[in-house]
C-alpha cells in the first residue's frame, strides 16, 4: 500500500483537511502540508511576539509606510506598508503566475492605485530573462517575488537534478536583478511530491498552492474571470491569476473593488501566513 503524505495542523479538523488535500495531489509521496490559518496558529512564540511588537509600533505611528518591507539583502518576503494582522482581519492572498509579460506594467499601475500588494510567481525563460525592468518594478513597489520555475516543466515528471535546476536558475536570475532571493515557489500545475519537497527545502523554498482559480487560461472574458474569482473566494484563500492573458488584468479592478466591499484585506502570501514564516519544503494550501 502506498505511503500517504504527512499533514501538519493544529486541530483534528485541520489535520483531516490537510491530509485529504495531499491525497488528492499524490497517492505515493510523503510531504508536509498545512493551511494558512494553521500555520499562523503554529507560529513560534518569538515570531508572535515580534509580530505583535510591529503591530503596536504601527498603532503608535512609529512605523512608516514601507518600513516592514525586507532589506535589500534579505529574502523577497513581501509585506510593504503598514503591518497586517490576518489573525484578526479577513485576509485573502492575491497571486499572479507565469509573468512578467507585456501586461505586467498595467497590472502594477492598478495595484499601486488600489494600494494592494500581490505575490508574483514568475517564470524565467522568455519572462524574467526578457523583462528585467518589470521584475525590478515588482520588487521596488513592495510586491512579493516568487518562483514558478525557469521553463514551466512539471517537476514531478523530470529528473530531480533537472527539477533543481528549474528552480535554482530562477532563484539566481531574480537575485541578479533585484538582490533578493525568493522564498516561495509554485510548482507548475500544482504538482508536487516528496522529492520536489526535498528539493524545495534544500533551496529554501516553501510551496504555495491555491484555493481560487479563474481558469483565465481558458477565456479572455474579464467579466467571467471576475465572477469565477468572487464565487470561490473565502477568508484565508489564495487567488490564482495569470498576468500573461489578455482578459485577466482588466478584471483586476473589479475583483479588488468587490473584495474590499465584502470586507477582505488583500495581502501577499507571506502576509497571509504571518506571524509564521514560510517553511522551506512545506506545502501551503487553504
């Protein structure tokens, strides 16, 4: 009988949910998976204390906008602007895959206007390597830089050495451009296993899946993309969109307007997990 993946959670309900998610992804690999809420609840006491101190500093007006963003030599962990507490706020993470593209600057203009930060899971070949200016802008405007491999190969279907190259090549390229090294990665098609988790841990990368998909690779209908996102979004969700498709970026203003109307705070993945920090090798999925 094949091994089942290991699930980590703070409650029986969370444990069962995490286990079922992993079983759906793979019937034979062993790896750890947890939900954002469980990650926050499991955060070390020191991290909780640090988080509460930052929140108190913001409340006292001691932190200015952007003070919580990582240093230039630090990881691309997101979190620019005032501190967000997703333990109390109704948060949802906004993520974009497979860019940057010719649409990215327009998307960044929208996010800047709406004062929203997102996580960008970037591809290397024909994207990061062709659009370093957009990568620099994503970084400069406080968004989270993340890894979606170099050429979108399915990591579970290639040799482990090649899988490692797919991830490390993107890491190196982003660091050359920005001085930062991503801490998050999204495996193409969400397909992972124990070997991919081992490689991710070795490279210092946590794995991030999703709970909301507009399937924007199937349609350029911005109204349909908006409808699909809003129908699926719940607290602590992770929204998957692609800034490479024509219908996606025009849908973003309407999505953000309605999410805010419904009381959501839109954050990066690392903000969603805080006070926990992304754990290399771990699979995060709502």
